[in-house]
C-alpha cells in the first residue's frame, strides 16, 4: 500500500536536488496498481510545481489556509 506521505518523502523530494530528466533516467516503475500510478503522478506534479518556485507555492498554501 502506498501513501502520498511516503511518495512525497521517497520521490517528491528528489525534485529538490535533481532534474526531471535525471530522475526519469534513474528510476523506473514496474508492477504498480493503476491507482498507485495516479497517486505517483499527483505527487510528482506537485513536487515539480513546488520546487520550481517554493516561495510562490508556500504563499498560495498560506492564502488557501487563511494564514499570513
């Protein structure tokens, strides 16, 4: 069973230190259930957005949560 918390830690944080090309060339996904693939896709999409501009993403999160 996969959780988004696990994938965020195991995969998502790779986008902080490595390019998408490096990650894709270094990792492969096999024998994964369709719902787990969808979860992985959401995690990687969010990670790419976040690490592309962390300050902007944090500001958006704070705005949504009503924090300053």
